[in-house]
């Protein structure tokens, strides 16, 4: 019920306030597993994409957001679950494997999963080198990858603000990328890098950002 309330009530209200320009929604497969691979400009990106996508999208959420027994904690956990967040631990190699496992579970069930290949929000407005987790997912599940480019969300919720502002945002969905030609090669690091680079190039074409061929350092305070 809460999920329906968000998609039919909160999402239309958000679209009215922020007036997003959405391009390429027709590129999104409406059924079957699909990966949304997006640039990352703001902490609210994980809400913006599900609000405008033509189907529900799951994202990973920090496990502590789902903990606690107070009414406020339970309401937050219910709200995030309704948005499609999947709770995972973060911060070490085991947590990274658990995150990939949680994502694969969503895809294996025929769902849509969103991921930021850069690994963290861009603080300089540039598009940074992608981590190969997105390649591992598409190669393991054979799910197509829809590149996504966000712009304006960095002004919707600047890093030093806590309340979103009513500004214009743009979301562009690219054509799905099929990597089944690499079946059987999921364990190859060069293949995973090649797949990731192709995905990042597609995001770059949509976003028009300057590209930096280096990983973006994760800020210690980053909660996205």
C-alpha cells in the first residue's frame, strides 16, 4: 500500500514541484530484469530516478537506515522499502560482495536495479571512471543496461543543504546495452573493464559531462 501511495501520490507531487524533463523513457524495457546505470550528482538521485522511471527501480540503502525500533525509525524503514531500497552493509570487501548479491537477487526475480558505477557522488561535476560492479551484474544476469544521465539534481539538493529546492532537473534514458556477446567471460577482468567503459561512455554521451579517467574518492561523510 505504501509503495502504491508513493508512486501514485508522492511521485506526481515531486514531478509537479521539480518539473523534470524526461527523455528516452520509451527506451526502458517494461518487464524483465534491467540495470539502470546512472551518473551521480546528488543524494536525491536515488529518489529522482524511481519517480520518473516507467517501472519500479530498486537501489541499495545503508543497513542502518532500516534499523531502530522507534516509530520514526520504523516509518523511515517502511518508506525506504516502499521506494525500493534494499538494505546492505557497507565499508568492506564482504559488504561489497553482499551488495552485489542483493542486486543480483533483484535482477534474478525480473526486477529493475539502479546503480552508480562511479561509486559516489561527483563533487566536481565531472564523470569519473566507473567501478566494474555494474559489469559483474550484467554479465552474471544477462540483464540489459539502460544508461541514465541526470542533470540539475546537484542544484535540487546541494551538498550543504538538507531540504530539496524547487529547481529544474533533467533525466535522460539511453538505449539498452546488451552484453550477452560476452557470455562465459564474466570472470575476465579485461572484459569487465571493457563493459564498464562502454557503459560509462554511453552515460557520458547522454550527460555531456567532462570525463575523468580516474576513480572519484569517496568523501568520508558520503551517505549516498
